[in-house]
C-alpha cells in the first residue's frame, strides 16, 4: 500500500512541478529537478537496506536528495558519509469526498486547469493572492501540491477551503484518491479533512 502511494506521489509531483518524468531505477525512481537547492531526487517506494545503499552509492552530484518511506533513525546507519538529514515529511492519502465549499467572507476563488495541473487561487477584496494550491491529475488519483496561505491571511479557513475546492474539482474529473507529501504544519490541517498518514518521508541530501 505504502509503495503504491509513493509511486503515485512521485509521478504526480513531477507533473505538478513540470519536471521531466520520473526515471525508473533498480531502487525506485529518479526525478531531475534542476534548481539551485535540488539537482534531482531519488524516491524509494520501499525502505530496504540494499535499495537504500544502492541509491546512495549511485549519487556523486552534490545537492541530490533522497526520500524514503521510513523513520530517519531506521535507515541512518545504511547511508555513507556525505549525506545530511533534513526535516522529514509525511506521506498522506484520502478517499476524496465532495463538500461544495464556499469561500470565506471577503474572499473569492479562481480555479484554472493547464494540462494535467489544476490551480486554485484565493484572492482578497483587493485582488491580492491570499492562498493557493495545485494538484496534478493522474486519472483516478490526484497529487496535491504547494498549498500555501499567506501569513496575513492565516487562521481564516483558507487552507481548508483550498483543499476542499481541489477535492471537488478532482471528483468532477473522475478521481477517487488524493495523495500528498506534507510538512508538520500541513499534516495538522490535512488530518482535520480526513487525510491519513501512511508513512514518514525521511529526507536527506548529499552534501559531501
């Protein structure tokens, strides 16, 4: 189950971020990201020692990341020198449900689909962006990404509204499953909406 969710997440993340498609490797997947902080990322569907050691041994380029569905302490001893731990995330999923959300008073929403990615933007009365989120469509599944509420507009239910807006649109397009990778703060919001954590996403980066 976790391995399937990881595969869905990495495929949708690549679509959402408009990177090249994930390349299959013996240990999982590699995504070319190509920015200053992240050259690329290895994503492993399973936390097996041989797979993790093989993935780590394949890396020679600094700022290459590795993400594994495991607690960091479970796999730390399997990594060679040069790998630095970052804050871990949470792999989450939900069976989508329609809720017909209404924008909080004083806000409006625009929803736009470009290719396989749908963008929701919440604007205040002055037309300034207050919150946003996006999702990549993979047929029966969607991967939610980049859900952010601006500091001045927090604690007004906008993150909740964005998530439910995206879920309703996903259902209209025939999806039944939602998947995402969450931060600690995001996890707290998503759990109030029925999302369940399936694994910790241990995250490390090669900095020799």
